[in-house]
C-alpha cells in the first residue's frame, strides 16, 4: 500500500511492506507484520529531501495492522517536517 500526503509544503510518501520471517518460539513459526518506508519531498521535487526511513512499531516489532503502519509513517513524516520548519524559524 502506498499513499502520498501533502503537509506544509512537503509531500510525504508512505509505503507499507509485508514482512514474514521465521521466528523460533519453541517450534518454528512465521513472524509476520508490516514495516513502513517514508520519503519526504519538497513539493514538486523529484528527489527526496532526506534519506528514506524504515520504521517499525514500538520496541522494534512489526506493525500488526497495515493501517497502523501507514498512519505511523505519516505521523513520523509530519514530525520530521515540523522539526525542519521549527529549526529554520530559530
């Protein structure tokens, strides 16, 4: 799933990928979830303003729901943009 959000003159591109890796818990099981990639662009720019970020949920665990991964990525993108704008205002 991919979404683009406009926020304060920046475009926040959020993509969610499914992750499935073996996990040992007494027996071999699959540990599945979602990870988010966030890219932030100045409006109209072709290259990202920052290096892409790969995000997981709390404690480095995979997001359990795709929508949580999507919104987690968008929230992180908003905080980065706000930090950049606040740093320029000082």
